[in-house]
């Protein structure tokens, strides 16, 4: 029996006894078709046979062993930061030219 699950993918349901008899054939079918098989016992789902997919690499740990920390990254920096000047530079304005206000 073929149905569709919540993710709108095809799903086939079979009894555990049928799965036991046709296990290798069913594995090939799933690999070739991409259709998931839900295996049931006494009418209740107990397992899923799904096609194997390589996991997408995550961002977490991607640069492990590629970045070195040189010096103290915890202590505060010891210089003054002119945030208004920095903002003017980011906005493409001349930070050294005084702003002209309304007259």
C-alpha cells in the first residue's frame, strides 16, 4: 500500500512478515526508487526503511583545526573607538567634515 506522509513523499507500508521474506529486494527498491517503506507489526508501524543520503556538512566545526588564536581574546582592548566616525565611514560620509544642520 502506497500513501503520502506529512512531507508529501511517497511511502509504502508492508507487514513485517513480507519484509522478512523480501528484505534484500526491498532494500534495492528503496535505493533505486527513493520511496520509503514503513514496516508494521499487528497493523502498527515499528520501523522505516529509507534511502541512504549523505549528510550535508554543517557549519558547526567546519573550521576546526584551521584557526589559531594568537594572544588574549578575553581582555578588553585598550584603545578608544570613535563609533560616530566609524559609522560615517560606513555610510560613505566624510567623518572629518562637520555635519550641517538646519538654519
